[in-house]
C-alpha cells in the first residue's frame, strides 16, 4: 500500500528522546513497504544524524522532525531549535555510515539553527535471488 503525507514529531533535544524518532521512522517505513533491512538502515541513520545534531549529552531546546511519505520512499527533515546556537558537523565516520545506510543525507547550519535531511528511496525487492534460482548450475547442465 502506498501513502503520501507528512508526520511531524517534536521532542526535547536529549538522547533519551531520539528513540521516538527511530520508532516513528520504522513504523512509517514499514507502512511504505520497506524491507526489514531497509527499515533497520533507516533507524540507524536516524540515530547517527540526530546524535550529530544534538551530541551525546543533548542540548537545551527542541528537535523537530518531519517525515515526508511518498510513493518513492521516505524523506526525513530535522531542525534543531536550541537555546544556545553553535555549529554542528558529522564526523568522517558518520558520513561514511550515513552514505551506506541512506540514498541522500546532509547536515547543515542555517540561520534558524542546524538541520538535517535523510532520504531513503523505496527500491524494489531485489530480483538477483530469483535470477539465481533459475540460472544454470556452474559447469553446464550435463
């Protein structure tokens, strides 16, 4: 079943609330038809980018997350509304992890505060396995 729409979540910018964003992303991705592995990739990406935004100790303020559903996949946009502003950045390792987990990602510093974008496209289930099943065994048929 395909959905279109937007879901919004606003939570304190504390590590203990990031789980709400993970659960929301997982539920929405499941509804869109993502595979189990794709849902887990998205959950990990949410963790990585949110901790990049708020840090391991959190920040005073709010984290607003928008989940944009489309037939093509899920886009997650987040914005930090912090009492004390400061630049945010992802480590080189975090960049590599996000590159492996989602199709597109960014973390930036706007005049209104830091923000991020994650895009996870809904790829059709792999047909490589079904192609292998019908393939001729190594060494020929005889």
